[in-house]
């Protein structure tokens, strides 16, 4: 039995892992004798077995998206540049999601979806509620958006990925969070507002890149203070852009 102090609550960003496992073998997918693509089910099963053996969390929750969120209503271009799957791949992916739901039931891992909200929103809420209840919340995801939540009682486990552009599994907590993006968790939302997020098709401030954003946020505590000081900025591009 786990014996962590405080008890650990692991929250898995489900679709991110399904996509990773599904596309890891996309050139030569695993298939059953009847032709069903089982790459994602195989990858997720191996991941869960490894996670449970290595970390032995006290509580484990899998969170999936539940269709469009309020962000799409507010900003229709949100995530609109993501490549769509063709009909065959989409059918394979949909089947994979169903199979993984069955796997989670077999593992007795609860699957959580909330209509109108992304998995990110649900994970963030559960992580903070868990920390407030005295648990150590651990977000299992490679999404940099979650860095804003890192602090007392909340850490992030980036599961990494293999392949030519491999990323090692990384534990990110309050002590090393700033090393990852160059800003502390308290400034992550300000940083992302400046640089944007190409994966979600969210534009940033034209003329301000990642290095520039880090430099500006080293001088100013938040984007409100930066905007207020914009007319006096020495750098021409951010001064004109802001």
C-alpha cells in the first residue's frame, strides 16, 4: 500500500497521452487479427503499469476533454489550426478512446469529463482542491499551461516521449519550475499572454518572443505593470507593441 506523506493525488491529462500513444506507432500501427488499431491501448496500458509501479499514487484520476469548451465560444479560432484526422484515422482514434475507457474501468481508475470544460480546467480545479485538502497533487502532462498551478501542494510530472525528438520524464515542482520557462509559476499567465501559444492558435504580442518576454517579466511583476510602463520601455519593439 502507498505510504506517502502527504497522500498523493495523480491527475492524468488523458487525451494528451492517448494522442501520444496513438501516433507513436502511426507508420506501423499495432492491429488485432480483425484489423483494430491497438497502438493507443497498448501504449496507455504500458504507461499506467509503469506509473503505478514507480510512483504508487494514493489516488489516481484520468481526465478527458468533453467536446467544445467556453473558450471556443469566446474565441472561435481557438485550436482551429490543429490538423484534422482523415476519416479512417478518426475512426481508429475514436475506437481507441472507447478501448481506453474500458481499460480504465479494469484498472478501477475513475474517468472524469465535464461538459463545457477542457480537461485542463477540470485538472486545475481538482489539483487546487486536492492541495487545499492536504494532498500532494501531481499533474501528469507535458502542457506548459499547467506551470501556473505549481506551488505548495501542486507539482507536475511531464511523462516525456520517445523518438528522435525524445523528452525525458521530468518532475517539476516549486524548486525547479522557473528553470523550465524562465519565469516563476506566478508569471506563467503573463508570459503566455506575451508570447502566445501556437499549439492552441492563440496569438501573442507581435515583436515579443520568448527571450524578450522573460527579460521584460524579470523587470516587471506582471503584464498590467508592463503595460503601464510601456511608454518608457527602452526596447523599441515592445514599447510600440504594448
